[in-house]
C-alpha cells in the first residue's frame, strides 16, 4: 500500500483530507527530531494522536454519510487540527523554523477548509428542514 487515499473514493479528492494525511506522514520525520530530546518525547506521543485524530474523524464522518453527524465529526477534526497547530508552535525550540512554518501553514489550511466544509454542510442540513 502506498499510503495514498484510494482514487476511486471521493474522500481521496477532498483536499483538506489529503493535506491532513500529508501532515501525518511528514510528522514521521518531525518525530525523529523531537524524540532526541526528553521533553520532545511526550510531545511526539500527543502530536501523533492529534494528527491521527484529524484524519480519523474525517474518515469516520465521511463513512457515516452526509447527515447530521458529518459536521460533528468535522468539528472534532478541526479541534484536533487546532490542538496540533498549538503543539507545533510549542515545539519552536526543538524543530527548525522552516518546518514549523510549513506545518502551521498546512494546519491553517486544514482548519480553514474544515470550517468552510462545516458551514456548507450545516447550511445544507438546515435547508432540508
């Protein structure tokens, strides 16, 4: 398996999800750097969980369909993205500045994309009522 979303699955076309997957993959390199410092080791565990949570909640919400649960799962994913962004910012003494800039920029894109998708989904649900 190549780690890429199945191209026949439209979730694999959702840019926010793809960016979240790329962030998780990039974290493998970041964890090598963070793991060298005793203070960074706990951050590695927490960051792995929060980055995984972004992807997992998008996947679960998508798998349940586009009903009322979809925006709820996206809100959870957005919370995890904010948590991940904050943790990256707190790793400023351990990671190179260019890595931090790349990761926080990507997380800002994820947060913005999730917010837009949540608003769109909520509007569609309200229109059905």
